C-alpha cells in the first residue's frame, strides 16, 4: 500500500490534488489505516497515472470521469481530440507560412499577393474573434460548432466578405429606420432576415433558438452589445426586440 506521501513523490502530484480527486469521486483511496490516513494500492496508482495522462491529452476532469473506465467512450474522445490537434497543427502551419511571407516582404525580398494578404486577413480575424469571444461562444454553443464556423470563414472568398459587409450595412440602415419609427410590422421582420443572412456567412447550422441566444448576448454581454452601440445608440436593444418579436415569423 502507498501513503499520500508516497503517491506525491512517485506521481508528482500534490496531496491537495489527491484529496480533491477523492472529494469528486475521481480517485478514491483503497482503504484507510488505523489513524484514518488514506492508503492506495497498485491498481489505484495505475489509475492515477491514466488520469494524469488524460489531462495531458487536454481532457477536463469531468470528461476523465466519464471515460476513465469506459474504453469505447475513451476511444471516441481520443479520436475527437486527435482531430482537434490536427486542425491546430494545420492552423499553426498556415500561421508559420504567413509569418514567413510577411518577414520576406519586410526585408524587401518578396511582395505578398492580394490572395495571400486576404488569407492572412481571414486568419487574423478568426484569432481576434477567438481571443475576444471564444470562451463565451464555446460555453454557449460547442467547440465543434465554433470550429466549423471558423473553417467556413477560412474557405470564404473575397466576394463573400464583401457581400457580408453589404448585408451588415443594410442591417444598420434598418436599425436606424426602426429607431425612428419602431419595429412593428415588416421592418421588424426585415431586421431579423438581414441579421440571419449576416450570421449565415459564418454559421454552418441555424435554428431560432440559436438566433435568440445570440440576441440575448447583445443585452447581457457588454462586449457584444458595444459592437452595435458604436454604430448607433440603442441598436442592440432594437435588434434584440426585433429578434424576440419576429424570429418565429419570418
């Protein structure tokens, strides 16, 4: 049997971590000695090593609890994690290529083509959005949905971006009109249609619940709200009320 001190030395984990794993029923001690101290057998130590390995794979403790004794679930999650790592490697490869091209341009030995500049612009836009809003969006939707959305953006053409900007400008014009005359009637529906069209340049799936969820963020998260408010005072509220009132009627 191993004591907590033994485990901390051979597995390089703290006693506090072991106690926490016990509290959440992730790793229970095998038994207790006469003084009430935790004791661990070899099988439990091997289980701890698996937990630490899965943490290196990027699994949360909640996920580890699900897969630790379920090989079929573990394989499914590992395949998903492998896919995410491959995507991240590809993103880094593209980033490395763009950095190299930019350095050559700065050194005066290469001039980036318009297409290369556009590819760099798309990559920078994704990274900026992920840094600003990625955590919240992944919690509200899912990492898979966000990754698919980013993939769609990377595949977008310059014409796609120009069309999206035109749709957004039309949306702001509609919001300005609604600010003066209200959202009742056709203008409210047109606002929702324009906003949906704008979203679908990056979204890969759509339902009205998702649309409502986004609208709610415009009211509850100052960062999302400020994006619309900088184009017109009250725009975030007008857009929210239009979506709430007409999203099921377009």
